[in-house]
């Protein structure tokens, strides 16, 4: 190899920006980013010894990667195919075996790399490599559910239409209840977060009862009207609807809600009929995810409830009310982006095999 101690490497057109991007990338392998840094320093005229000290490699390594860049550009910085015995194990055969359920004699629901390796007579590392190559993850499972609502198309189109193009001079509110929120009290005081140490709490707890949170989310502003009640029957839901009506005394109200039985009781229907300025739009069966207030329920769960410690239901209710007050001071609009056609294209799938749910 030549000695490049004092001769700067001449970068090819456009390579400086690409090399700098490689050094900053968090998705790139560390070795490739290091080689890009060596070439950039060499382009500045630094000696091989100085580059080696700055990057933390040997001087021959610096010289080698300089030569590789001069011969092949950025492509020369990538690893070349290694020599050696060609692969004998067919990864496709491993994947095919993985997709077949384990024998009932094994008593397991899915393959582990060691179980499958024993059956095929290969190493478990070989099985793991095949799974990585083909994106197979037997240890993971996800859920799905297709709506069987005969009015699926109409309801999705109706609700999404409200989100994307709400009627003029009207307010769209997403309404639902989060029931069975537990007032959990840890058996020992929580240990607070410290530098280098996360917050810690005991795994065991005491239950002090449950509460139900009723919430109405205004999608245009993100403002929430809420109420906490002991149960989630129509006897609690009707007063909450009246509370919402008082909070928005003027103009048309469009309420998005799910098909929970309490929402369709005769008492609820009678009250809605007596208040014609309020229109109800139901989400499809098994389609409560279409209700934007569910997003807000996830927010309050993560930020106020899940890690909370409550010595009574009263404490829990007070925390929920405080969160709602704080939220309304910093709230923001909830923006829906998917069209009805995009949603229905996925919702109308009939098969469950070979699909990514």
C-alpha cells in the first residue's frame, strides 16, 4: 500500500455530502460510519497517523480504507463478499417448516429456534438466521377483527366525512366512556427517578374500587368535557349528555359514539328526539377505533393513570379532573387523515392468511 501521509484524498463529485450524512446516520453500521470519517479527514489533508489517533484505529487501517475509496469511491467502503464454503442449509426449507404448526406431542403453540433446530438437525443459530432473512417471528402474535356491520360502508363514510369536512357552524364531539378505571395503591412508597436510575414502584398493589370516565372530545380544538361516575349505565350517560349540551348551548352538535347498549336506550332516544339540534353518528360494530376520543383515552391512561398511586376512588377522580383541566389549557386539534375509501379498502379484506394485520 502507498504512504499517503501528506497527500489529501480527492473526493469525487457529491461524495462529501454523502460521506457527512453517513457519519451522522443512526441507522448505518458503526464501521461504515467510521470509514466515512476516515475518508473525510483524509480529504482535509491530515496524516495517516493523525487520522488513526483521532478515529481510534491503526495506521494500516487508515491507509487501507483510503486506498479502497480511491479505487472504488463510496462503494469501496462497503464490505466485500467473504470467501468460504457456500451455504448448504436451505433457508427456504427452514421457513417452510416454521410455517407448519408443531406436533401436538410437543405441547407448544409455536416453534422456538431450538425446538425447530432439533427437529431439522441444524443449529439454532442457523434457524435464527433464516428467520431474520425472511422476517419470520414465531414468538410474536397480533390481533385483528373485521367488522360484520351490514352498514359498515355507510357508517365509515358518515363518521370520516364529519372528521374531514365538518358542517359549517356546527361542533363535532367524540363521546365515549372509559370504564373500570382502578384506584390502585402501591404497597410501599414509590422510589422517585434519580440521575442514572428510573422511577421504581412495587409490583403488588391494593385495590380501592373503580370509577368510570365519561368524555366528549371536540375535534376542532381538542377540548374535553368530562365527568367521573361510579358506573356506566344509561342512568349515568343521560346526565352526561345533558352536561355536554349545557357546555355547548348554541348551534348544531354532532356526536360520534359507539353502539354500546346504554347509548341506545329508549330514555336516550327520547331525550335526543326532544333536542333536534343534536345529531348522533354511530361507529360500526367492532369499529370503536374510529372514535377519536379513544386516542385521548390512551393519552390520559399513559400520562395520569397508569403510573398513578391512588388511596381511594376520590383520589383517582380528583386526578382525572385535574388532568382534564390541565389538558384543556394546552389542548390541540385532533386531525384525521385517512379517507373513507382508504379505510374501507382494508376493512373489506375477507382472508386472514398471508396478510399483515
